[in-house]
C-alpha cells in the first residue's frame, strides 16, 4: 500500500471507531436511567457505594439521592457516565479497528503476542475497576467520618461521579503494572537481576504513587491500591525470574557464557550434546 492508501485506511478505521463510541455513548446514556433485564441501571450501580453509607450521616435520609446544584448538571453527569460506559462496552469493536490497521505490518508471532497482550490488559483493567468499586464505600465512610456530628454529608452529583470514575480508572490502569514489567523483561530492558536489586525502592515508590494518585486521600483506597500493586509487582518479578533463568540456561548450554555470570548452579545447566566422533560416523 502507498502512503496515501495508508492514510485512507487510517481515516476509515478511525471513522468506524468513532461511530462505535457514539453508539456506545448513546447506549450508556440510556442505560443510566433504565434497567436491562436483571442488570440494574448504570445510575444505581454508580450510586450504590453512596447509598451503602449510614443514612443518619446523609442529608437526604429518606431517599438516597445526589444533589444537583446547577440546572444542567444532571444531563452533563449522565453524558459523562454514558461516554465512559460506551467506551468500555464498545471497546472490542474499536480495539479491533486499531488491530486491523496495525496487524498487516506484523509477523505471525507478533500477532499472537499482541492478542495475548490485549486480552491480559483487558482482564487486569477489569479486575482493578472491580476492586475499586468495592473499595469506594469504605473510603467514603472514612472520609465523611472526619466531620463528626458537626457535619452532614450531601454530595453533589458531579463531584461524586467524578470521584468514582477516577477511582475506577486509576485502579484499572494501575493493574497493568505486571504486564508492563513482563513486557520490558521479555525485550531485555528490565532483567530480573535489576528487579531484584531495586525491589525495595520500587515498592516504596508504589506506596508513594498510591498516596498521590488516589483521589480523596482516604487511607483505605491508598492501602488497597498500594497492597494490590505490590502483590502484582512481586508476581511480575517471579515471572521475570523464571524467564531469565530459562534464557540463561539456554545461553550457557549454547556456550555463550559462564554459569556464574547468570547466577546458575551447576545442576541447573543442561549438558551439551556430545559431538559425534570419527568412529561414530564410520
């Protein structure tokens, strides 16, 4: 394909992706108010953590509802949530458009690796978002308890929805950490030896990141994010250890180095195949 053909192809794929996002946004906008069979409405799902709080701490005790302080605020909040939900719902389609544009330039093994990468990235993001959804009620409970009896809680729709969406996004993106580390290890940028030496510093950095990135600065969210990222980091380190040890055994067996250079024990090194002598040939 010529450069002009590539640009036309890119324009076509982007158009289909934007159309999918538009359809998803409309579906998410309508889902905010309506139930879909046994599935509760999107509004009920998002206000669930808020409604789980003690009614005595809320201004709207008789009804779990968020405050609308501007005439157009409810529509804008519903549009924001619909756009986010639409992007998630239609992600297989618009991700496929990106994949269809990139895949002609990849080898077969690269295509296989990319499929695995996209599948794992989606799974990890969903796991992080689900964890954040269960952490939000505990974080809100801690945050509103600081006021004591001198304050009563009445959260505005925009502030609350922005807080929940930010939590879902931050947890989802943070859960991609082991995938990034594994990829960097596979291409040789981040070997296990460096990960082992930097382990304490990286874990300390993860706790700092959790304290800064978590909206609301509640200790529950910080600890949940930091602990989860630490566990995922250790998982990635062990995967890197297994990969590097396997590659080291292969390199030593082929005569590319000394076992001590790779921290290998003699029993870990496979024996080299014996070369056939003249007598064997005859």
